[in-house]
C-alpha cells in the first residue's frame, strides 16, 4: 500500500526527504502563522522560478487569513492544479516540475505544474535533409512536437492518447492518429504493445521500435522512425498510427511496407514523373548495392566466361600482384569502407568530412600501388557504398550494407548459385515479415495493383484516389475522382 500524506508536518518533511534520498535539489520552504503551517516543496531547476514567486509564494505570504485545499485550487492564479494524498505520486510530480503545497492537518497536498522545460529551437533536419518542402525537424520536447503536429493537422479528428512507459524510469508517450481514418485494429495493436511493455526505461523511439516491432531478430526495420514533421503528418493523414516519446527527437509510424522505406516526402513536392524516376533510381541503387560486389567475387572466382574478353585482360593485369582471392579482397575493402564511414560519423563534422574524403582517396591509391587490391574492385566497392546511401531511411541503408557481407561470402563459396540462394532467402524472409500485423511486402504480396501508384511509383494526384489497401483505413477514398478531373474555365466577358 502506498504511503499516505501524514497530518504532522515533521513526519511529512521527513518522509519527503527519504523519498529524495536527502538530495540537496529538493527545496523545502516553511511558512508559519498563528493560524496554520504551510510547507512548499519543489525540485531546484525543475520549476519556473518567476511563476513560483509571483503567482504562488506572493499570494500565500501576503494573505492574513488561513488557507484551505479548496482555496488553493480556486484562488491561486495558476491553471494546472490537482490534489494528491500518495507520497509516491507527489514525488513523481515533483520530479516532473510540479510544486507541492502542504497544509498541516490536511490529508491532501495541492500540486501546481510549473515545469521548466528545456528544449532547443526548431532547426533543419540533419539525417533526412530535403531540397524541397518544409525544412523543420522535431526536437526533444514532447510539447513542442505536439504543437508542430497540431499546427500541421489542424482538425478535431486528431486523437492524441497518453501512455506512460517504463517501470523504473517513467517516460511519457503519445499515440496519434485520425479517428475517421485509422483502422481500429492498428490502433489497438499499437496501444497493446505499448501498454504491455515491461522494461526499466525507454531511452528513445529507436529503442521503442525494437521493443514493439513484429520481428526483433530481423535486420530490416518494420516501423519508420523520422525526424520530419511533414513525413509524420503525411503518414497520419494516410490512416497510419504514430507514436511520440518525450525527450526523443524522432517519432514512430506504422504499419509500413518495405517499399515505403525508399520513399521521401520530397517525392510529393516534385512533379510526378520526376518523383517516379527518383524512386526507381533508389530501388535500382538498392539492388546494385546488394549484388554488385558479390557478382564481382563470383565472376572472378568461378565464372570467367561471363566477363567480356577485353575486360578480362584488364582484370587480369589489375589483379596480377594481388595476393588474396577475390572474396578476401572484397571483404577487406568493404570493411575499410565501413571503418571510414563509422570514423567519419563519430568525429566532429568538419574533421569527419575531411577524413572520409582524404582517407578514402589516400588509402585507395595506396592499396592499389601496394598490390593490396585491384583498381576495378575499388570502383565496384565505391559504387556499392554510394548506392546504399541513396535510401532515405538510415536504418534501411544500414540493413542493405549488412546484407552485402553474407552475400559476398556465399558468392565466394558457390558463385552465382550462392547469390541466387541468398536472394531467394532474402525474398522469403521479407515475405514472412509484418508491420503491426500487416504484410511487409505490400503491395507485391499480397498483390494489389492499384496500390502500385502509391508505393512503387508516384502517379499524378488526380489518379491517386484510393488510400493503400493494406493499411485497412476506414475511409478508402481520398476524394471523388469525377470532381477532381473537372476543369471549368472562366468564360471570357
């Protein structure tokens, strides 16, 4: 049973100190008069001091009449107030920026929310940069992020549900969806997975996605994490369910299909033919990134006959001094690329960019001159690395880079048969995956041709009448097609 607020002031002060382990950050102010004793507690630096002094301390100290719990809630000029009689709940509110007012002899404590929220200003997105469209990104403040979403989705149809995550360290989360669009099963699945979590704490939405996704053992992400408000709001307006977490600059969206990880909101801001071309370019880059290096290894190890004669002479001259078989050579260079990428990401921005460019050129040239590798493999590895960076989703790009390593090993062991085996295993794996219980390879499996214009390519807005079928939205149509194509010109006078 939770400890209740004692009626004696000394017992109350002692109990509060024990809850905070005698922390010097817990500030205790005692005001005594001939009528009563009032004790105020707050955590230093967690509350707005100007509001505390002006709107709470000044009325309490200047009044000559006794205060009651009812008077505190109705006569103090602060909007957010409530009463509690549980010491544990009072402690939790104090940690989150509330001020407690205890009147000796009263069984309840009045809590005023005066949080001093630290947040950075809205800035440009770092990991999902855009050329066209809105440039702002989410911040670590839940309040700021909710304001941005409500500003973009200006409708009373927007539903925001509060969920508390973490057993030891609490984190506040929000489930966000449009009531008239979001499928109830999707909403219930997301809500159940969040409420069923039994963990000490949830550090970030990227951690949360790993905890609630359908298959945590898969290398592929099943829920999109994004820092772009326009991408989040666009997904919500399509009938998906989003999750925000306090202190996290990214948000979650689901259900998602595999192909939507290669979409960017920038595809909507350019003309449909350009958007389609760029999207196909990303799919082609993904395929090149996965198979180009394994094909090089397979061809040089087992299948010289598939290489043109003129190129075969050049390859032979280039590899004449290389002491390693193609599979070892490819793996070493792939590891070198990964070392450069990781080192560039960890160093300061200017130093990291310089080190990545200079390091790649110097090490590549030195490796070729030393006979460590061939010129052609340097080109193949560079193309594969560039192709993997075209994915708008960082997590999907990382998954593609990881897939290359087992494919290179299989190509070195069995040649083209190994590559075919790896690709078959990859397709079977993707067919088995789900996102919030929905098929991951939609609209390819199950086949739904009308959804191709939303997932595989980008058609004109006038043709994009229906929402994706696999999301199972309540309202299937975006608009009336017959009215959308009407173009009534103004008659000349």
